[in-house]
């Protein structure tokens, strides 16, 4: 943590070595975050580079070195969402909230889950809402505002994402290919 504090303070003074050290420290994790939204490593790399440029240009907006990782993650998430919204045609079905799919189905064989594989095949709309709700700890109201959809749509899409994951895992367990296709 001492290196983070030192590099953060030096990066605020536009020290290139300190900026490189911060990039080296956080780039792999932030790339994974961006990729979880875009499902395309090349797009995620572009987002990552732009996010770090934005980060270093506005680093004085981040007051404390302890909050830097969270501040950087917020930039990456927001840039990822903006990218996906701009470059993908996402359809959200604004329908009644479906009953939540039984969560116990998600708990089976949890240690054997390949999240990267699941996200690579999950429909974009499901993936965006699932990421925001589960990994970014956003509430449905916040997700609705971020994605410009209704709160009901956010809840419905999360429910569908959970069902999609459970169906995917069930098919995988039975040695079958998950066949549900949804427009992204």
C-alpha cells in the first residue's frame, strides 16, 4: 500500500514513472472489468487505455490515494457502459417482472463455473445488468438511470440473466450446448 500512496502522489504531479506504476498495478484487473462489459478483448483494451488517459488527466479530482482504485474502477465501468451503449444495439424487453429463478440452481457446482465462458455467451443486455447489479452493487433504480430503461426492465433483465445462467449451467452439466438465443 505504501507504493500505491507514493505513486498516487507522484502521479498527481504528472510523474510518468508513477503513472506507469499505477497502470501496471491496476491494468489487468481493469481490463477484466472492461472485458466483462464488452465481451471483446480488443474493445476492452481500447476502453482501458482511454480510461487511464482520463484518469491521469483528472487525477486531481481524486482526493485520496485510498479511494483511487474505486475511482479508477468507476471510470472503467462508466466508459465500458458508454462504449456498449454506443456500439451495440441492445434490446430490452419492457415486460412484467418475471418470478425470480430459483437461486439454489445457481449454487450447484459453483467451483466449476467458468465466468469468462459464461459472459462470452451471455446476451449483452443481460450481461450489462448482471454486472451492474452483482459486481458493481448498483440498485435497480440506479441501473435504470444509467441505461435509460425502466426499473421494471432492469429487474426483469436480471431475473432473465439468472435464469439464463442457470439454464447454461444445467446444459453444461448435462454435456449439452446451451441453445437459447437472444438478440443482443
